[in-house]
């Protein structure tokens, strides 16, 4: 089974890295990672992560 997760890191410390870490702790493995265009702000970081379990 695979899952796509858009991981975002914003300067205001709003992010979903905890969701990614929880999936990894639950046995999911990263298959691939690709940078994406920013989320609208200058310092936003957005990445498409494909996970597999």
C-alpha cells in the first residue's frame, strides 16, 4: 500500500512533520521525495513524499 503526503514547513512553525514522523514510527517507509513549489510565502518549503507500508 502506498500513500502520498504533502509535507509543508512554514516560517510560522505551522507544519505537518509530526504526521510524517508518526507514519514512519508506524512502519511506513519513504519511497520517494520531490520538492514542490512554495506554499505562497517566501520561506515556505513544500515536498511531496511517497510512503509505502
